[in-house]
């Protein structure tokens, strides 16, 4: 799934915002807070950060994300895994088998920036996998609800980035 927005700000300004891992926690209805792990202090391939999430249906959970791509002012991507003993039990801690993969792509457009946010669920098990396993007869409804929930969060995050980038505030 992907959402995108045109932002009336230069790519470097938008890049600074999307590579600030703390910013989405201010904008997203689900992500509550983040912190770099292992002494990392910024985006570089291999760096890890934790995310703390909250959803009214699932409750609260922690994830560990692994930065998998940093293409300066073009793309920033991370693979989300479950920590040992996390909410999803046997979920993968391997970034090659993530719960989800998230990315931002930036491109110059009409004097501003086209910002695209993409989320790919799986291939590792997640809360969605668990919900479907508990209610296989409602798979279509469960997936549709989660997709809409994610889209709402992505649109809120992109709108917030747009406002900050165009307004000059951080």
C-alpha cells in the first residue's frame, strides 16, 4: 500500500523530516514513540530503532526496526521485526523476514517534492496474521479494516510532514 503527497518545499527540507525517526510518533495515530538502539544517532543501513505502538483493538506493543536503505535525499526504508518475547510470539527477529517494511521515496516535482510512503506487510507473522488465524471466516473483513487503518495513519503522517515542511516549523 502506498500514499503520496506533493509538498511545496525542497527535497532537502523534506528529507530532514522523513529521516527524523521521532517525527512520525508526533503525527501517526498508532506509533507512539521511537528511539535509536545500539548507540545509533541517525539513519544508516544497519542501524536499529525501537518503536512503541498503540492500537485500540490490539493494545500496545514494541517493535525493532532495521534500516535497510538510505539513498540520500531519495529513499529511506526500514524492516520492522518483533523483539524476542514480543507480542507476536514466534515472529521473526530477522530483517529479511519482517512483520512489515516501510519506506519513503522523494523526488523533485514542480519546484517542490513528491513524497511517497509505502508499507508492505509480511512476510513474517504479525498482528494481522494472528487476527486472521483466530477468525479465518472474517479474513477479508480483517484485511480491509487493517488496510484502511494503515492508510489513515499514513495520510495523517504525510499531511503532518507537508505542514511542517511548508510551514518551516519542526
